[in-house]
């Protein structure tokens, strides 16, 4: 066995060991989703069309072309964005 063969085998074994050690922690991070809010109170006359969320916020897209972004902690409205359609 040459030095090159031995170093390549050692490198492949090292890469496999690192993958085996790292992958379970990555899978755990992906498997722990951010919990959904229990209740979302929309402004009067708004109807939800879509929903998305981040670590400290969640957003609702309404049928009247608005995006409402709420704080996750207290459910208060953080920002309202009106969607304009291109002509």
C-alpha cells in the first residue's frame, strides 16, 4: 500500500465519520418546527388566503391583496403591506 492510498482511505473514513456525527443534529433542527399561533385575529373584513411564519413573526396574506405581519410574542400587528398588481 502506498502513502497516497493510505491517506485517501484515512480521508474517506474521516469524511464518513463527520457525516455520521453531523447529520443527526441537522435532522433534529429541521424536525423542530416553529409552533403555530393558537389564534390569529384579523382586522374586520379581512379573509385569510395564505399563511407563513418565521421565528419571531407570522404573516397572513388576505383576499383583498394585503400582507399582515404579526409579532409572535403578543399577536400585535407589526406591519401591513398592500400588494399592487402590475398593469
